[in-house]
C-alpha cells in the first residue's frame, strides 16, 4: 500500500477530531514506513483509536447527536476487531510484507470518516443553518 493521506473532504468541521484522524492516518502509514517496530506502532494505533473514539463520542453526546448509539457500536466493533488482530499477530507472527493489516485499517477508517463521521458533520451543519 502506498502512503495514505488525509484530505479536506474528510474534514468533520471539528479541529480536534480532524487532528485525531490525521494522526491515525500517520500511524497507519507508520506500520510499514517507520523505523519503529510494527507491534509498537500497532499498539499505539489501538491506544490512540480508543482515545479518539472516546473524544468523538463525548463530542457527539455534548451536541446531542441522535445517531450516537449506532456510531458508538461501530467504534466498539472496530476496536474489538483490531484488538483481536493484534492478539493474533502477536501469537502467530506477521510477515513483514503483509500489507493486509494496513489495507484493512485504512479502508475501514476511510469509509468510516467519509460515511459515518460525515453524517454527524452534516447534521451539525444543518442544525446551525436552521
Ligand atoms: Fe467515528
């Protein structure tokens, strides 16, 4: 997988959350393109994902977003999936050329931001233009 990038089309209109998304993308790139070991970066990615989801859910709660429960479920499913992947790779090892991890993480994050996160961004915008 080549280096992935955050684009303006991914902006949710909240700087702290955009910065989180940028950092997550940076970490996904780091899985295969940094000098730090794969598992260290993967651990950091899982940690930061949890921190980000919490921040995002707190924000959605604060603004009274009606889709919060469904959104939270998506976060929980992903966190569990990534935790299970990390455990499996720790136990079974990982080929250094294996790109499926970053491919999976990136395709999930990209579609989550562009579809699910955009729903709360659009809802917030619509509310402010009423
Ligand atoms: Fe989200």
